[in-house]
C-alpha cells in the first residue's frame, strides 16, 4: 500500500504513474475520503474529551437526571460518528488499496509486455544437427510425464512426473540450496557483479502451502482471485508462489537492524488456475495448475533494498550460467511489472523445442509497499521503527527449469545429457 502522505503531496504524479501501470485510480475521491475521515476523527476525539471531562466532574458524586441525559446524548452522538467513520474508513481503504506502487525512475514506460526491454542476452541459442524436440515429446517417450492419468485423477493441466525426471528435479533443488546457503558462492556473485550487499546466506524454508485472506491481501498477491484456489468454508487459500507465505512471515513484527537482510529460500508446491491460457503453453508441463518452485525472499532496510534486488538478479543469472542454459534478461515496462512492484526483471531461457525464449525467472522489488500493510518494521537504535523493504525472485522454477535442461541438452537418440554441475547430485550419471 502506498503512503497516504505521499499521495497527498503528489496527487498528479500518483495519478500519472498509476495510469502508466494500467491502473485506474480516482485520486480526488481518495483525497476527499481522506479529508472526511480526518474530520470525523477530530469530531470523535472531541466527543471523547467531553465525555471524559463529564465523567471526571462526576467523580464521587451522584449524577442528576440532567447530567445522565447529557451523558446519554454524548454516547449516542459518539456511536453515530464512529459508525459513520467506519463506513468512510472502509471506502477510504478500498480506494487506497487500488493505488499501485510507483515505478522506479528507470522503469521503461510501456502499455503492454511487448514493450519490455531486452537488456542482455547471454549465450547463443543451442544448435543441433537434428530437429530438436519439444520437452513433452521427450518426457512422454521416456515415461517421465503422464498427463492422461493425471487428468483422470485431478483434471486437466495436472501431471504425474516419474522416474529420472523426478530425480532431476530433486538434483536441481539440492544444487540450488547448496549454492544459496554458501557464503563463498554469494560473495563471488557480489564481487563479479559489483553489488553492494552482504554475503549472508539464504535460509532454506519449507513454508505452509496455505495463507489467510488478510495476509494474502496485505501482500497484494491475492488478486485476481479468479486465478487463485480458495479452500471451501475456510479463511484459507492455496498459495500461488512461496514468496506469498515467506514475505508475510514477519507481519506485525519489529526486527532489529542487525538481523537484516533476512533472506529465505522457500521450496513450495504452488497452485494457480492460469485462467485464459491456451495453445502450446498447455503442452507438456510448461503451464500447470500445480507446480514446484524455489523462491528467494529478502527483507531489508530501505538502504539495502535496491542492492538486494540487483543481487537476486545476479544470482538468477549465475544459476543459469552454471546450468549452461542460454538466456536473456528483460527489464519489464510499467504495464508489466505488477501492482506492488517498483521494479521488475525477467529472465527468459532459450527453448529449442519452441524455437523461442520463454520466461523462467522473475525478480520483483516492492520497496515498502507490502510491509506498510503487513506492518513489518525495523528498529535502528533509538530511532522510530521504519518499514522494511521486500524483494522476491525465482531461484529456479521446477517445471520450466527441467524443461530448459531437457530441450537444450537433448540428444538425437532422445536422451538428455545432465549438466555437469548436477552430476554429483545424480549419482555421477552423465545422461538420462
């Protein structure tokens, strides 16, 4: 949620930047509701003062009928004002929650994702002396992927993963966890990319797979609700990515500055309806209702926030480089970075089976937009607690990561060569 004082001071800027992100907001209505609630609060405080004065004047005295009637009238007036203020407050919060985070100054202005900017391309597209196959063709021929039986059990866009594909997934998990919990690896990434950040390791986390409505909404990741799975008769939702339950861990807490940055690496099975997608994205396991992800989450001081964002992107690139996957980096434009984001970066892997680059990673910097509603703060010495800054980013998606490996490391015989860095986690095997 954006700071209301910032909106009061910069109404035209907020309206302009909101429009650039594709959000319709009515700033005059919001500011009028803000003024109305301040007026009501002043009136409420005045009535409470008068009630307290009256109560004090009657201390150790028996009130007269007139005094009783006056007290009753004050109580009724206060009750009406509080009820009216509750309505105003609800409308105010509804309008305030519609205002997106402001994009950083270096975010490209664009109306659609087509205006994202390719900032870097690393590695040439993989070349074969045969026609490369789609990952689904390889996985189904090997018996690694069974969507037909999954459809019988759970419906469309679910899958059974089997055999060596499962072993590959767990090899990737262990590889990424080892790297992100290794201070030497992080220091090398920091040095190589000239990032000003601590080499503090990420803490591996197996989080809850469900989240309460209040916290999901506070993270500003609940909408669009049509893309989420609600637990019937419960105030719970299946989370759509590990950062939803990692970023909300410290709600209503004041952290010591010495604790920051707090970095988590969450492994979670995530759930999304993926409404409206169709065509080739539904082949194989590229876009599923259920998928596994390794997700990075960082809580930091405001001064650390932007460098944490750069570190997360650098880690993502290093993992792709170690796996030997050609990729490109996209700076997302205003229309594509997302409502709570100030900045957003995507990494797209080259997929020979699609003859195209496709998204595997995203990195989001939210500044204090999420922590304002979560009330996650940091205390520095005797100073007033500040809101923390939050970052999240994909460490590796465990559907699209294996897809990129299968398609880039496929052989003419239909086997898959295992990337060298994963071989120790696959019992020394070189291909599957």
